[in-house]
C-alpha cells in the first residue's frame, strides 16, 4: 500500500461530515478521492507491480455493483454519490485485494443497517459508514 493512500483519510472524513450535514456526497470530494487512488495505483505500478491496475479496477467494480443495483432499481432511495464513492473506495482498496473493497462495502452496509435500527430511521446516509469502514480497512491493511 502506497504512502499516498493515507491522503484519503481526511477526504473520507470530509465526505462523512458533508453527507451527514447535507445528505449529499459532492462530486469534487469523490474526484479528489479518485485522484488519490489513481496516484497510489500509479506509484505501486512504478514500483514494479503490473497487476495493481487490474486489482484496482476489479476492486472498484466489486465495491460499486452492490450499490449500483439498488440505486438503479430505487433511484429515490439511494443517490449516485454513494455509488461513485463506493467505486473510488474500491479503487483505493483494490490494490491491497479486490475482496478488501468488497469487505469494506459489506461492513458499511452492516453499519448503516445497525444505525437505522438504533435510530428507528427508514433512511440513513451511507457516506459515514463507507468512510468508517474504509478507514478501518486501511488500518487493517497497514497492520498486515
């Protein structure tokens, strides 16, 4: 995992706060997160790992598809920002392992369901759970 990857942590915090406040994930935040992921992948590629690009793309797909299906099926219930955030997070975690990105999204969905149950709310923002599970995944990857 590249040192550049840690630049994603403050961006993830910003995404979580904005989604809590405005119920919206801004494109510029997702774009910056995607740039961090791309630079991290490029740095790893230049270090000699040619398969990192494939793992990043696979990680983005594996993370985004579980959110893309409900977003297309029920467009009023989930926004496109959640799907774009999942793809950026998948590209960020994919170089570690594409299944890491899947685990981060699964953890985020479990956390969101727990928050919905505790708050007795029908809708909860997905940005904070995705940001939290991604930070936990980064810490686990760094410790391994």
